[in-house]
């Protein structure tokens, strides 16, 4: 066999199901946000409370976890063939970053470029001892540098109480009324800078890398390959994570209130809220993952497996969601942000996801990969020998 020809391997439907849940959650948050326009004038209502509490940050965290897991699977499969995938993985991340740049022109909130650029530093951790991985994961998830920032801001240091850069975001108003050219221009650089400041200043960047580590460790331990081996550990972890999540939700307003509200804008409280929010997102996401595994191995397994094909097309579906719905909400298209009620948008999102699930089922009856997945994989291995159509049995 040609050394540059990729070897196909059996899919893990549980992992693909988790990817599908990440895709579903991210899309529903996007529909709630009207692809970010909502934040021009957010409304504190029941829908806002439910989406921000149950989905926002959790779907994104699951996506990061799945990315770390996928990194391990790629590296491990190549290692089993006696190959080092490191250089090819770097090239794969370059390709993903280019896709993210193109996608980011239409939707500033693109996450692909963040995953790609943070993915490259993962490579040396592939061979690191598990204790090192666990320590690195704890470091990036606990974010002690944010504790230092909170302490300095609470002491009243003026520089630590400067409003964050991402609070200045003129692009949102532009998305409401601007034409396509104006949106493309601002999304090329200015809006991307705002996004990166958001990831840095809220701790999201650290959170993503920490979840990469967790996904890598779960892959190394075979957690999703043979989840039946970890029944006791799963259920203990489920109880612990759910308890911590509830405790964080209830304690967050009281803990942040202990910090000084000034000098304005009171960045000690803001930073503490961000940090506690990050931990809440991770613990809720972990609870979701363990509940999905329980359901998958139980009576709901057959139903959940129907979502697995969506998980095999996450890249294609993630991009097409923006290409279809950004013009629906933005001013250069239908401008539906003005007239489409939020609840209606969410129900439309549910219907659209059902359509995607059906498309995925039909697609994989004939094709081996999603269209963008095939292009990305073929470019990764720099070969067109990768089969696109399924061969007849």
C-alpha cells in the first residue's frame, strides 16, 4: 500500500453521537443568538435563562473535548501503522485554519481557526505521561492566573479594572444593517480581533486547551471504546460532576458578591464570574457526556445511534449552518433579526436539525465521507485515492 494513502478504520458510533450533540448544541445557541446579533439588546426572559444555563458554553466545551479525543485517535491509528502523524497533523491544522478563515468571513464566531491554532501545541503532549496530562489539564481548567487577576482587581489596581477589550464591539450593529461587503471587510480582521480578545479575557482559550487534554486522556484510556469497563467510575463521576455543577450554579452570585464592585466596572466580580462560569460549563458538559453514555448503553441506544451520521459530517454541517442562516438573520439578507421571534427561531432550528439528521442518514448510504470531510482528509494526505463513494458489497 502507498505510504501516503490513508487507511480507513471502523467508526465509533458513540464518539460520533457525542460529536452530533456538540453540533446540535452549538447550532441551537447560534439560533438563539441570531448568530450574535441578539447581544445588541439581550432580553432577560425564560428562553434566555434556559439557553444560557443549559446550552451556552456546554456545547462548545463538548466540541473541544471531542477535538482532543479526535487528536488522540488520529495520532494513535498512525502510530499503530508504525507512522508518526505529527507533521501531517500540523498540515491538517493549517488546512482547518484556512477553512476557518474563509468561514469567518461570513460568520465572525467561527471556532475552527481557534481549534486549529490551539491544536498544534497538542502534539508534544501525545507522548507525555498521563500524570503530566492530568496536571496540564488541571492547570488550564483551574486557571490560577485568573485568580491572580481577581486578587489584583479586588485590591483596586486601576490597570486590572480596565474594561475588557471585547466589550467594545461595533460589528454587532453592522451585522444588523450592513451590506455584504461591509460584513466581509469587518470580519476579515477587526471582528476577529474582538473574538480573540473574548477568548483570552474570559478564560475560554485556557478552557479549550484544558479540554483538549481531557479528551486526549479519555482517548488514551479507551473510555469511549469500552465504556462498559468503567461503570463504577462513570457513575461516581456523574454524581460528583452533577453535584459540583449545582453547587456552582447556586453559589456563583453569592461568591461574586463577596468581591468589591468597584472601582468601576468592578473587574474582580467580572473575572470571578467568568471563572466560575467556565467551571460550571465544564461540569455540566461532563454531566451531559456521562448521561449520554448511560443512555447510549441502555434503552435509548438505538435512538441515539441515529445521530451518529450527523457526527460524521460535523464540518460540513457546521459550515452550511452559517451559510444558510447568517443571511437569514443579517441585514444584507432577510434581516430576520427584526421580525423573527426568538422562540420561533429555536423551533426552526429544531426542524433544520431534523432535516440534517435525515440528510446524514441518506448521505452515508452511498458516500464514505461528508463532502467537506472528504476534501479535508484528501488534502491532509495529499491524495485523491481516498474513496468518496461507498463500494458495493
